[in-house]
C-alpha cells in the first residue's frame, strides 16, 4: 500500500552506516519494519520508543522491506520526553509490544488502545510508578486474554493479593496503590510470564533490567 499512514515506534535496528529499520505498529499493517535513512528532515529523535508518527509508505516490488518517507511526529509527547522515568518506562512498554506481537498480525482495536495508553502516560503529572503494571494487564485484555485473578495467581505467587487490587481498582485508584520497588518489579515480571504463557512464545524483555534499576 502506497500512501500516508500513522505508526507507533516500537524500536529500531541500525542497518549499515546510515540506515535504520524502524519497527512499528499501525492500524492497517500491524507490527511491521520499514527502512528509513534519517537525515536533516528525519532526525533520529523521531524514532524514540512509542513516538507516534505520520509517514508515507513506499512499496518495494523487489523486497518485503518497504520504506517510509515524509516522516513527521503526530504528537510532541512533551510530558514523556521531559521525564526520565517516563522515558525509561517507554523502553519497557515498546519492547513488550515488539516481543509480544507477531509480524503482520492485526489485532482489532489494539492500535487504538496503544494510542490511548501513550497519550495517558504523556498526560499524567504524578503517581505513574504503577502505570506499567496497569498497562500490562490492559494489554492482556486488548489481546483477548481478559485475565482474572484466578488466572494470574499462579504467575504472581506471593504477590497475587497485590495484583488482585489492580484488577478491582479503577485506573486512578490503581496509580495510587502503595507498592515498594521489589514488589512492583516482581508483579511486572509475573505479568510478562503470563503473556508468554498465553502467546505461547518467549518474551525476553531486556529492558526489564533497566526497569528494576528504576524501581529498586
């Protein structure tokens, strides 16, 4: 498909001296990589994790790796980019999406949910340390798993009661649930294991290490 499209950045892979493969999620194409050659009109800052872009898709008849042209940011996401903790969190969230979603598979409503979650994180001014836990639960729902406490308890083990609070609390209330760093990290890891079980594939999230450091 040639034409303009809206995409969420999930990550990048360097190709040669000047090229990037930008891994993205879009409404029309699901998770897909595109080749980009950043220059003065497309700086590397455009491709930070969870950036929302508008771009023209250019098909390549000789390759499945198409390219993006005329790239621009749909939103500045100043609330995320101006906060080191939110920036670190986007590394984790984007990698979970990249590791969980299969190339080219379309999940109805997933893109809209992702956009909403990004804009929510951007708008939060405080009390967002629990955001990634709530996000992982909502991701499971967006993928069609609809987790119950009985489903999650075997993965959460000693933190199952704390996790139960997230299932019964509204969004604002869940942001205020008092958790220390070790419990927060353990719950996040248990939810990744839950996603692994239901997607039937390993989800090796390297940025979990960064997240552990953030929430010691």
